[in-house]
C-alpha cells in the first residue's frame, strides 16, 4: 500500500506541473481588458486672418475684397491693418459687414477728415480721422471689438514696428495712418508714431500674432511706375512706396494667399474713385478664390493629420504590454512557453 502511494506521488507531481503549464497558457491567451479608446481633443476651427495693406484712397478696394470673400462664405476671424487698411480693418472688426461699410464709404465726406494745421509737423492734424473712426466703431476700444484687431504703426524715434491690440481704436488707427509729411506724428504717451507702411506695408506678421492659422493678404500698395510726381502728396507717396517695396515683398511672402486689386492708377487722394476701387477689390478677390479655397483645404488637411498622429501616439502610450513576451517571469516559469512565438 505504501509503495503504491509512493508510485502515485510522481504522477501527481507531474499532473500539477502540467496544470501549472496550462495555467501559464491561460495567462498568455486570456484577452486583456481593452483600455478605453484614447481621445485626443479635436483641433480647434481654422482661424483665418486678414491683412489689409496701406494705400490711402486705394483702401476702398479692401471693402470690395471683403465683400467678395463674405459672399463666398469666407470670413476672417482676426484682422490686421496698416494705414488705410487699419481704417477699413477697424470698421470690419467692429462687426460691420462689407455692404454696411460700402454704404458708409459712399456717404463719407473726405473733406471732414482734413483738419489742416500748418507748421506742426504735417499738413493734417489727424484728430478728425481719430474721431471719425471712434464714431464708426461705437467708441469701443480695440480689445472690445467683435473680432481681434491690430493696427500697425511705426515709432518715430526708433523706426520700430508697433502693433496696437488694445486701447483707443481711433487713436491707434490715426497713428497707423500718419503719413510722414502729410499727417502730424501721432503722440501716444511719451512716444510719437507715424504710418505703419514705413515698416509693414501689408501686416501679415501682425495677423499671425493675433493667432491666424492662415493669412489672406490684400496688397494695394503702389508700385514705382517710372514716373516722377510733382505734387506734394504724390512725392511723399512715391517716397514711401520706394521705401516699402522690399519690406512689402518679404512680408507678403509669408502670407498664404495674396489678393492684388489693380488700383495702381488711383491716386492717394482720389476719393472720387472709391467705387472703382471697391470694384477692383471684388474682381481681385474673385480671381483669388480658387487659391484661397485650396489653401484652406490644405491647412485643414494638415491639422487633421496632426490630430490623427497625436491620437495614435496617445493610444500607443495607453496600450498594455504583452506580459508573456520577452524575459517575463511567466515565460521563465512555463517551459512550454519558451518554444512559442511571442505576440
């Protein structure tokens, strides 16, 4: 009887070992509880920025460009303006649509903006322009406008570019529009400012600073056409044009799409051609629509790809390791598992 029990012990031990090996198999083959899917936040909506350049009376073309963009469902989320572009940009950022801006442009008496004062650093003081803009935007400071807005000016003492994103809207526009030799420099605090076109004819970089993912620039700047102006306004305008051409090309290269209304024949003070300028803005924006739509589609695809990659990385980081692979304790304990492929 004792011998029979002794013969039974090796068989029992072998059975326990087989059971243990089977247990190792169960550990390996049992499906692990799937972790909840990793959810990366969806990318925020694409922010479109509008960069409106300077050009005096040619600035009415901005209204036409905005009108055509809105008619095709393209609305800017942020707006930056230089000189004449800052005037239109402030009105657009205040919540006006292009039709309302066109109505107000038609009713504008430009003589009411010419507060001439001789022997004060310029022919035009600029206070009338400041008051006009503040009336049009309902007296709101920049930070309370309906859209983020920036007006670009130039510090007279250092020549540095200054981007106004808060404070008195009309005053910032006045500083941005203070054409040297025509307007008095605008005094804000302890500093004086002149036209932003001296350093940033089309404020693409300012639109980026406001958070734009994609920038549509409207370039109405004059091009030196080989003629020599004789009137004071023409001489000043030509000088600023020459100074700003190189800077303008460099900054425009950083825009996603550039709209170029054909307004070079409209003079800096030709306010009577406002309707022609608006029409040229519409034509140029219409011609640029295919490029704008393609740029928007490409930007959205890129953002989706980035979001998908981040989501995949998050899921990979949450995936549990295979506990029966590599040099794990289960694999070392289970001799039968050593001959099985891992994974």
